[in-house]
C-alpha cells in the first residue's frame, strides 16, 4: 500500500553571530513499504545521513519469567547475521562497520526497540551501511554459544549492578509504580538465565516485522534515495505475522494506605536515595504542554526550579533534586527524586513532598510561568541544532502519532499555556495519596 505524499514545514532555527536566521525544512512522509511508515527531513549541511528504525518490540513484551528477552533480542543482532553469501560473524560485522566509518547501534526501551545508522551519504558507503543493517535486522543468527556467552556477561553485570544504590532504587520504584503492568518486571540473573537462543529467534520472528516498524531519515539524501533506503532496509522483513496478545492498559494507581505505597530499603550507603512518583500521561495527551511547562517550574528547570529552591537553596539537604514527566505512546510516568545524607532522608522527603503538594494545589506564580515559557522557547533551537537531535524529534513525532507540524508549532503551544491550564492539569493527573515512594539507605529517626 502506497501512502500519499505529504509535506509539513518545520522551522529549524539557526543562530548566527549577528542574529538569527530561519530556514524551512520539510518533513516528508515517504511511501509506505512492507506496512511500515517512513519519514524524511533533507539537510545538506553535512554529507551525512542518520537513520532510525523504531520497532514495537520493547521491554513491555517480555514474557513472564524471561525479563531481558527484548533487550537481548536486539543486542545480539550484531553478533552474527546471515546474508545471501552465508553467515557474517560478529568480527566481520564489526570490521565492516569500521571500514565504512559508520555507526550501527541497537537499543531497547520500555516501548520500542531502536536500530540507528549513521553513515556518510556517499552512495557506495551509504548503501553498504544500509545493507549491513538490513541483514542484521532481518536475519540475526542467535548462535547458541554466543547467546550463552552473552547471557553470562549480562548476569555478571546484573549482579554487579545490584550493589549500586541507583540500580536497586530504580528497580524497586518501577515495581511499586507499575504494579501488575509488564514494565514492573526488570531483568534478574534468574530471568536472563531462562532465555534461550530459540526464545530470541521466536521473539524476533514475532515482533520484527514491517507493520510494527517506523523508519525516520535525516540527512543529505533526496526523496528518491530515502525511499530506496527504506526498501533496502525492509526488503527481507515480513510485512505482518501472527496476532500479538494485547497489553493491559496502564491505569492510574488507586489510592492506597501509606504502608502499601511507601517502602524503605536498608542499604549500606552514606547517601539516602529517594524516588517518588506515579503513572502519568502519554505524549499525545492534550494536557502534555501544561504539564511540561509546569514541571519546568516545579523541578525540571534546574537551579530555577521550586524543588531546588526549597530543598537545596533554603535547607541544603541535597546537591540536586529533580522532577520530570516521561510520556510515551501508551505509557507515562511522573517521577521526582534526590540524594541526601542518610540521616536527613526523612526530612528531605518531607520537604520534597510538601513542595510538590503545594504546587499541585496552587500551581506556578505568573512570574514563574512567564520565566519558564521564555526559557523553554528560547532554548528550543538547541533541541534541533544537529541531525541527531532532529532525528530524535522526527522519530518521537512518528512513534507517538503526533501531527507532523509538531516542531513548527512547538513554541506556539508553549507560549499558549496558561496558569489555569497548568493548575488544572497537575490536579487532574497527580495526587499525593497516589504517589509511590521508595527510600533507600535512609536512617530511621
């Protein structure tokens, strides 16, 4: 099925020595291929091309008892793949990437797996890089010996990570916040040991197909070349496959007694590590901008934030304190956190909690809101000032089903946020009696 050609103008702001200039760059919706959507932004500043393939195959699809399967499925793609000439070993893949002067990397997040390619745009080098990535994407070998080796390496890394407070805190916090949702489960030595080479091959077969992929391209290629890239990348990928079990909805947590939503973890550390948060909105939620702007005032604006003023400047309880919204396509979370001396944990939590509670109740002041909007709008050019950042934006827009003019109207949407919208959004989506709290290494007083 061929998608209609669609172009949306995106304003890329480039600041010069004597002022600022505006250049219009189009986001082009390319021809659909193998059921995958594809997008292009042409830039001629550098002879480079950056490509991303987003696959709906993130950690949330890990089966019970095999957390880490999605990560390993992607990570082991560059440890062996089969092309029309035979098997490419991990050494041959690494040598080819080095010879090309390219970067090909794979990563997995909560919602999606991502293949990234960065290459010179010269046709012969670009085509070789794309062909290598296509082989890795479509036909990884998952050699059992290599799988066992990498499992042991992963298990060793996990055991070492269990000695680090940040890892333990994040693991327990996700478990508390997500509850019965699949993202509550994180990899363990036991779950990784349970993964087999056959599991990896089956997961790849089930999820790595065209109708679960989005391709985003930014760089020195035209529309025809971009369509060729998409077709070369996905040529050996099946268009669809067997139905996949629908994930449960990520609901807001119910009100629970304090002893069921707050845990304290003993840990041999001079610092107390504290996390507080709850499930929150997705990226396409209409209240995203009021929440983002409001959070800049609350804890996302660094030294100018409320939390920093109350926790650090007034009381000296922590060097750094933060809050953020992390919205995805179908998941979202709000989190605040800090580190402090172990004997100050309870006091720091009290100050952080009261500051957040007051912000939910009252919202920002007019001057705080004005400063936040000005800082966000003036800093926007830094979000799109190179190909990689631009690719991040295009990929996010495509993944989250946002309008293709999102970058063009971003500053206008920030500017339009009102005090009432911020206050209403925070009261609608956040509540202190729903916040989950993890304190690690704090001394009881």
